[in-house]
C-alpha cells in the first residue's frame, strides 16, 4: 500500500491485553461503514509487560491493515501516541485510547461533522464520565480549569486525546519539536477550525487505569510547563512582595536602632539579609523572564 489510506486509527496500548480484541472488533465495525477497506490501524505497544505486544504482532501478521509500533520500554502515553502519529499515513486520523472509554462508534459522527462544518479537527468533549472515581473526576475537573487560567492558548475543558483530525493538522503537529508533549494542548495551539463533539465517556472495558496519581502529576506538570511560563514568574512576584515587606522591616530595624532597643550588630545584620534576600529573588525573576523567552523560542 503506497497511497495513503483514507483513515488511520491510532491507539497507544500499555498492558491492554483485555481490551485489544474488543477494540479491533468495534473499530472494524465503525470504519466499515465509513471508509470500507481504505484504512489502517496503528497500534503502539508502549513497552507492555503483558501479552499486548505479541497480540499486536499477531494482528499485523494476519492482516496488512494493521501496523504495529513497538517501543523499547514504557515511554508514557503521550510519547507512545507521538510515535504512532509519526507512523500513520492516513488522510484523516482518529486518535483513540485502547481501553474503549471513548466509543469508536462516534467515528461516523466525527467524519460527518468534519465534512459539514469544514473542520480540521473534531475533538471529543465529555459531558459525563462514567465509572471513574470521584477523585479522578474532581482532579480532572480542577486540572482543566487551572490550566486554562494559567495558559494563553484556549485549551477546551474536559477533552482527552480522542479526536479526528486531518492530514494538514497532523503535519503541523508532527513538526513540533517538544519532547515533553501535551498533545491535546498542542493541537489547540495549532489553530485551524476545531469543533467539539459532546459525548459520554464510558467505563474501561478491561484492566485498570494506567494513570496512577504520580503519572497524573507528571502529566499536569508537562501540560502547564509546556504552555505557560507563569511558574517562572513566581520568583519575580515573590521578589516584589519580599522587597516591599523588607522595606517595612528595614524601617523597623532603623527605628529599633535609633531608640536603642536593638542589641549591637542586629540592625546591620538584618539590613544585609533583607537587601540581599529580596535582591536575589528579583534577579532570579529577571533570569526567569529570559529563560521563559528562550524556552518559548526553542519550541519554534
Ligand atoms: N497508555 C500508554 N502508556 C502509558 C499509560 C497509558 O500507552 O504509560 C495508554 C493506555 O493503554 C490507554 C491510554 O494510554 O490506551 C490512556 O490511558 P488510561 O486509560 O490508563 O488513562 P485514563 O483514561 O485512566 O486517564
Ligand atoms: Mg482510559
């Protein structure tokens, strides 16, 4: 197959042996109606320790529509997805998790929406998340709102990576050099015409979430640091606040000196500590500003 297929389905899999077969069955049913046989399914094994890898291998042997990407170890969801997005060749690309929380049956609606609204990206936006813990829902809810208050790019709330995009958008995404990737944010950043499709998120088909709390934190840090230099500005803000407080306190030490309540040497010592301290924070803030600019520049 040298010409590009109409549709690529890209799905990262990390220990998803329980869901793989059902994923293939449901994706097959969904794509049959839309694109017939003109498709490929790219499955990325993200260094799984169960039989996911061999299952993908078997699928590829049996059916040339399947493309397997095998990572050397567990590199994480976003990098696995990136590997798949660089491999796929389709004119339209559907990103879907392997755990079937996002229904493949929405493919038809997404395709139609893309045609009717002349959209470049149709992203799934969940209005309900079934079968997920209150903790997960709460953290996800807070996370998307915090993210939006910190970053300049409008990243739609309550969206995952579940989306259909066209080749034009994917080519732009693949040109972005970042190593710490937050793909849903990067797609928003690219622009073009992006429309939401509301849907209800289901429970996992099998297995359990591969995002324990530790990975969720890393993910959130990647997201915020990837799109915002606000954390770098913290030093500047702190510097200003401390300098202000320092001025007041300096006044107080001078007063103590003049009225003689201070023991010898205390005033000088305090003055040095305060001036150096706030000076350092301010300088750190300046460094932060330049670092932030350099960082944004390096992302091209
Ligand atoms: N995943 C992956 N590598 C990882 C963690 C997850 O490829 O290190 C895949 C996983 O197999 C699934 C998708 O990323 O297809 C989303 O993960 P998960 O469903 O565990 O996340 P949640 O839906 O709980 O946020
Ligand atoms: Mg999931």
